C-alpha cells in the first residue's frame, strides 16, 4: 500500500513539473570566430534571465567543462536559428525540428542565451543548471518555472557542432548566420526597402576644333532584404546626348591678332581700335597703340622702328579668350622696296565651357616674321607685290577646372609663308589699299592723310577678311619727320 502511495506522489510531482515548465526549444549559432551562442526558448513572455548552462565535450571531443550564466535576452527569434539545422524542440525522446505547431507547450516567445568561446568541431553535451542546484551560482536559490526545461531532452542532450555551423553559415546559403533573421518556419528573407543609384560616365574626345563628351547613364536598383543582403539587382544604361564644345579659342585669338598686326605700320604714333566677328561665334575687340618713327638717311635709305601693344578680348559660346601682345619691328626702305622684321610675344588667357563642365588655361605664344614688299611708283595707282616668311609657336599647357574635360595640350610650332599682291592708290587727300594674301586673307583700307613740314596726320579704316572671320579697324596717328 505504501509503494502505491509513493508512486502516485512521484507521478503527480512529475506531471506538475511538466505542466509548469516553459522552456521548449534550444538552438545554437556561431559567429564564425569560434564563439557559439546557445539559445533557450520558452513559450512564456518573460523579461529576465535565470540559471546556467553547463557545456562538456562528448564522444571524444576535448573541451574543458564550462558552466556559464544566461546573460542575453530576446523577445524575437534570434538571428541564425534554422529549424532542423540548429534549432530544435523535443518530442520527449529526442530533439526534433522546431515548428510552432509541434513545439511542446506551444510556440516559443522569449529566448535567453549565453556564449561559449573557443569551440571546435565535435560533439558537446549541454545541461541546464537551475537555481538551487549544487553546481549553481546560487545553490540555495529558488528556481522559477519560467525557464525550467520542458523535459530531460531539453534539459540535457548531446549535439554535434558541425564545421558548417562553426563557419557561421549553418544553412550553407552563403550568408553569415548572424545577418539572417530566423522566423520559426525558416521562411526566405523578406524585402525591407529598395535601393537605387544613378551614375553618369563621361568620355571626352578632342578632334580638330571641337571636344565631344560622350555620356552614359547607368541606373541600378535593388531590394534590401531582411537578412542584410541585397537581391534582384537591375542595371540599365542610357546613352545621353553628348556635350560638345569648341577648343579653338587660342587659334581664334591668333587669327584676330595676326590679321591686325600685318596691317599696322610701326613708323608712327597712333591709337588702334578693332572689332572682330569670327565664324565660330566669337566676337570682341582689340585696342592698342603704336609708338615708333622713321628717318631718311642721306643715302636715300629710310629706316624705321617701333613698338606695338595690343589687347584682344573675345567671347562667345560661353567661352572667352584674352590675348595681350607686345611686338617690336624694324624696317628699311629704298627705291620702293621695303624689308621688315617683326617679333611678337602674346599672353593667352582662356576660359571655356562644355555642357556641365568648365576649364581654364594660360599660355604664351611667339610670332617672328620677315616681309619684303615692292610697290613701284607708277602713278596714282601702284601695284604691290611681296612675300612674308615666319614662324609662330604656342607653349604647352594644362587646363584647370573640371577633370572630366581638362586637356593637356602639347606645345606647337609651325613655319608659315604667304605671298601678297594688290594695289595702292594715292588720290590726294584720300588713299586706298587692296591686298590679297595667299594664306586666305584679304584687306581693304581707306585713309586720309595730311602732311605739314614736321608731321603727317593719318586716319584710316581697314577691313580684314580671313577664313576664320572678319575684322574692322580704325586707326589715328601722326608720323614725326626727323
């Protein structure tokens, strides 16, 4: 009779313990650095940690037995727990794949965890140590039922920590477990947001007088996933309208300046005003002055010399160019034959735009020439014939500003030569000149001249027409007779 009463008491005690126990799942996650966190899940909604877990090596695995307090708490399924891989519940006999519908007592709702370090691949036995146990940090403590294991399978069991788990990728999907959310049914990660980017690539090519910038826009979209990864990346490219811009600002200034200089005499003192209209859309003006003189020697030779300073300023197409030129000249004349030597030095300052980009540059140039002319005195209208030979150069330079379109330009140097034919007329108060130069330039000039014993007054207007544009100029000055 006593045996039956004792059996009944033990049975009631076990039933009561099971009915009150809450912990019904266990899992373990590696951070890929030898640290493994064990998680105990309870179907109770609780807010505190309790008890310890003892870990021992099993089946030949060498590991120093360690007892560690639970010190982590989560109200959502911890990352990296995958049912059937490293997350289980109990069927009373062994651990089975966790699922909300089969979990003992119902779905787990709170998890407490702890981390063990320096774990190697192998078998390990875990054992739950409640408060009041002789191995507990509170051997006289009183355990609650919130974290009490559902049965002996949950309380103590031997599990295998595989190399895959210790690598931090237990489900072998190429994603670190600690980044993957772990719903109880191990469903695929969900889309949390969308990302996008738009990048425009540029390729600048310069040919002749134009720079062309090809533009390709690359648009990328993707889904940001709940496990920290990205999916469904889509890339599209669009060819945008190219940018185009001119790079002939210095050549334009050279043309305007050289067409100006070739029509100036340096044997007088005069002021200069010129207006340029170029075929590339640039317009502007040049102002300057000449200081010089001439002297006729006893042998009939006339020598002359002088200094010319010009400042050209042109703009157009959202581009600008300034050319400040100093020139010295020397000449001799006898029997209607003249020989002149000229040397010009120019400082160029350029700004240019192309689409969204802007660049600037500064450089220097030189132009040295020798000219021989013959104009016999045959009457009121006289023929003119001549030839000019010279060399012009521009120093190399690097553009500043937008790196997408900045150019590095090599130094240039060229020899040139052109012939001149035309007519000069002296109609008394009015004189005229019409010249054609074989480099494509044509000049037409009209002038008024009045002489006294000591000086000659001159006022003139010239139109120069080149392949690149036209220049109208007005000059006024005096020639001092020495």
